[in-house]
C-alpha cells in the first residue's frame, strides 16, 4: 500500500524521505557516533561535549531509533 504523500513532500514540516535516504542517515549517524566515542575515549572531548554533539547528531541525521538510543 502506497502512502498518498509522495517522496520528498513535507509532512508537518518534515520531508518524507525514501527508505534508502533514511537508511543512509542511520548509517551516517552510527559512523558519527563511533568517531565521537573514539574521541571521548582518547580524552579529545569531555563527556559534556560528547552529550551535546550526540544531541546535534540526532537532530542532523534524524535516526528513527534516536529516542531509544543511549
């Protein structure tokens, strides 16, 4: 069953993306978080900075599971 809203159209201000685009955002988010974790482990950033950047990454990449991710 197809959604009546086409790909790329906005729903409540958000773009309805294709499954491929959403998957790419998920992968990009995971990669960004892996780099961020590595930086934290090497004491290149503080825990506070890690948390702030994680929040920005969630907004930027909009992963579907962001609300349940640590």
